[in-house]
């Protein structure tokens, strides 16, 4: 299995994440991985028509040639594609379009998708930044300084020396994690290409039992991938193994920069979205926010990437922050919150009514 990049959409990278969104929609892998290529073929040959003993056998394709003219008819012009028939893979692209089209209308609104992280290096041009400027920045130098402050409240986060010492500490921490590779390797390998499988395992759901929940999680993951790659291209941080031969990861690093962690961004955004869907007693409970089951799983997935030597801890930190800010925008997308109350008929949701609802409402209904 490949070391993983940002999702299965890049077959050349063997990417981390969605393991073929189309495959999640079918039973037994009924669709092509990643939405590319053919689905499971359905050959149609020349089938023999019924014939009497003295007749010449005739074959027929489809429609049967003995039905001429066609008596079956067809649906009326203007028949619309039903919402439930979208594959998760392709529907996630639709929602991504809504996500990037969002624009804040007021100062209190979430920032635009390409403004959610503050990307400027506080020390750019040799200036000495204020502590507030460092705390407001999401540049990896600033995140290193902030992490150093978490570990030692006495440090001066405005000093370049603090950043350098924090970077050395990150490398030392990753070296200490090497001993955890053998017992955790199998888990990390599956998570490299199928993050959602672990979230499905928490409460045993899948596309067959909870189609809308799975689709919503897939859309969240697609958006997280977009966000992570966009900012990776801005920050261009080298992978840990590029700067420290001591780390030698057991799998090849993905072919894109390190910061933010795509796995952390994906896992955290899925966790935040699913908290809006699953029963509150299970998803939230009475524990501290950091100990909610979905959040603990997201942190674990991100940490496993550090264990492999593919990411720094600050990559995971900013991935969590990126997911939190992206989540605010996601909740503003029309597909999540449109519609009225679900119409119930005989204890079941009416299909026509259900198609008109927002994704969150439909996903929540699956857990009643």
C-alpha cells in the first residue's frame, strides 16, 4: 500500500483518504475506485429467442427484436436526476463548488475558504513581530512558536531562537515515535487510504445502512483535501524525512508538501461534521471536547502520520485549525441546510420529500 497523499483521486500517488468514493456507494465494490474507469461490467450478448422444433433459432440483443415497435414507452421529457442516485464521489464535487462559491456578507461571517489561515511569516523581512502577531499567524514558524509556548509558558515566542528550538524539538519527538511503528503499522496503512472506515467503525455504519451520512462524510473529506492542498502550495514546507535522515519513513512520503497535514484536516472535518449527525449522547456525551470519541479518533489518525515520520506535530495542529474554520463555511452551504421538515408516510420518510431536504437533516434522520 502506498504511503498516501491526499485522497484516492490521484491514482498515481495512492492517496490518503477516501479509498474510492464511488466504491463506498455500492455493495461489494460495485463501482470503480475513485470514480474513474468502468463500474462492474454488464455484458449483453445475443440471447436465443424461444423457437419451435422446426424453426430456425434466432438471437436477440436488447431490446428484444421481436418487440417491434417498442411497446414499453419511456418516462416523460424533463425527468430529473434524483438526488439519492448521485455517487458520493461526484456529489462531493458539487458540494465543493458550493464551498468555494461562499463569500462572507458581514464581518461576523466565516472568512472565505482561501482566507481562513493567516499565511504571512511574522518574521518576514527580518522584523521583530509582536506576540499578538505570532499568535494570530498560521505560518508554520508561528505554529512552532505557539507550540513551544504550550510546552513552556515562559518562552518568548517572538524570538527566532524559540522557533529554531521548537523545530529541533519536533524532530526529536518524531524520532522517539519510531518505536511505535511496528505495532501501529497495520492501522496506519489502512488509514493512509481509508480514513472514513475508522469513523464508520465507531458506530458501525456504511453506505448501505446510512447512505446520507456516508455521503456527507465523503463531501467533508473532499473539501478538506481541497483546503489542505491549497495551503500546502502556499507554505511549501519540506517533509520531515527531507530534513532528517534519522526518520527514514517506512513508506514513501506523498508527492506534495507537508503543511498542513491532509490526514489531520480530513479527519477533523469529518469528525466535526459527524458530530452534527450522530446522536448527541454518543457523539458528544458529557466528556471534555477533546475527549469526544470522534475527536479522539481524528487526533489518533493525525498522530499516526507523525509516527510514520510523514508529518510534524505542527502539521497536525494547523490541520485541526484548518478543519475548524472550513467547517464554519461548510455549514453555510445550501446543500446542507435547505428544505423543510421531512414528510413521514407510514413511519417512513417520503422519497420525494427526502430529496428536497438538506444533507444534514437527511443524515440525522438515518440515526433516529
